[in-house]
């Protein structure tokens, strides 16, 4: 039975799971589920009772919550390890993921990217106040992350990288990242990995990148 990833194409968290699958070179099928649409499949709540994305189904085993999914992918499939074994390095990975979820996602993605890039791509106006608030909040987030990013590739890099990938599509995001040379160098290395091109969701109204 094939591995199946259910999720919304433009979701940061779906892309995080896809990045983990790309790094492990795991083949999978995708089922598009937009949790914001009125036509969510009636069968989906049986997979995810909270109606969010992503959900992974593997040989009858159903799993939701992005952190659980990416850790499962790393443990269940061969390929490069995406979790350190050293306790302090593993704790740092968990810390970066926690920072990304608690402090980075909203200003970087839901405020700066969504209002500057995503909404206009769908014909809706962005809110300049939200962009300004997001840009201001992102400064503290980037400063906190600057000394924490490393040279390898762990689940933390994929988790944060999916958010930065959206953030830097906005001019405010690109300018902010340039103020943090270590973080900018980390992003330059990470974004050059094949998985980032393979999982690029594009934008509404633009030609869709080929996905698998």
C-alpha cells in the first residue's frame, strides 16, 4: 500500500512533511485537502478529527500532527538521519522547531507573506497594518534564531525553512533576512537543496510546479 500524504498544497506544514519525504527520498502519493474550503471530503475527519493538515497514511497506519509525521518519516525509512543523536543537538533541534511554531509562523507567514504576497496573488488586498506588525515581530524572531542555526540538515531546518521560504518572497522578508548574516548563509545553503525546488507549491494564478 503506498504512502499517502493528505494536505493543502499551500500549507507550510504540508510542505514540512514533503521536505522530510524528499530528504529521505521516499515515494508517496498526495491527496489535496484544503481545510479552508467548504468541500472538504466527508471522509477526512475520520483521518484527522480536528480537520487540519497534513495527515499521513502508511500501510493502514494514520498519523497527524506535523512533528509526529516528520519524526515518523525519519525513523521509518532509510536515508540520511534527520535527527541528531547527541542530547544537546537534539534539544537544539526541538528548540528551533518550538520557536518556529510559537513565534515565527504567525508573523513570517500569516502576516508578512500572506498579506504582501499570497492575498494579492488571489486578487484580495493585503493589510498594510498586518504586514507592519509582522515585520516588527519578525525582527525579534530572526535575532533569536541567528545564533541557533547550524550547518547540517535536521528536521528543525526543514521546519523553519518552509516558513522562511514564504517569508523571503516578500520584500520585507528579504530585507529582514539580510540583517542576519548567519541566518542568511544558512538559508542560502538550505534553499539550494533539491527538496525545496521539488516541493515548491507556487502561488495561485501562477503555473503550478510539477509535483509528485
